[in-house]
C-alpha cells in the first residue's frame, strides 16, 4: 500500500495507531546524498549503508535491529532533496520501497515463521505546491498500476 498525504502528521499517526512510526524529515536535506544519510540515521541502520538502491532494498527488507514487526516510514516533504533535473530519482526511490513491500508479503506467504518485519507502510507526505509534485503523483500512479499496489490519497 502506498499512502500519499499533505504534510499533516496527526493524520498519519492516527492512521497507524499501534505501528512504530519513523519520520524522515526530507526538508532538512539539501540533496539526495543527505537524504540517504538522514534515512539511515532515522532508521538507526547499524552499519554503513551505501548510497544505492540495492542497499536500500536490503535495509528495508530487514529492519530487524528496530525490534518491530510493523513499521511505518513517513517521508515528509519527500520531493525537497531532489533538484529539478533529478526529479526522476524520486520515482526510483518509490519503486524500490514499493518492491520491498511486495518482497515482505511474498516471504510471509512462503513461510509464516519468518521472523523479519511483517508489515511495512510507506507514506509520502509532500507539499502539492512543490515543483515536482505533479510529476511524482503521475509516477506513483504508474508505479501503483504496474505493481498492482493500492494507492491511497488522503484528503488535505
């Protein structure tokens, strides 16, 4: 499931009442490199995470060090670190995070005793006035259709 909302923390917290919520405040990041660092910091990644999508997928499929069975990662102001020329990179992040959700579901289907993360929610909170928001919305709709994943737009 992909959830997209305006930047409104209360709605997301109510939506995921008993789930451990990890806020990645992307507005503090000036570029994608800083986003990688912030992401690893917020999720308390216990090892050096390289800045590539394979590493991101590996980290998100595990998260065992968090000791949680259900995790929600909120990417607040997600579009901020991406420059105008790098807007396509935001869609690559989304594709990887959505693929991880599917991998977790497949692992559970194969073996119910899997002790890894059981449920991962990804929430993209963004300012609809941001220059890349319309393109990212189209990208998410395409990704959701390709992956057959529900896309939920929360009202503002």
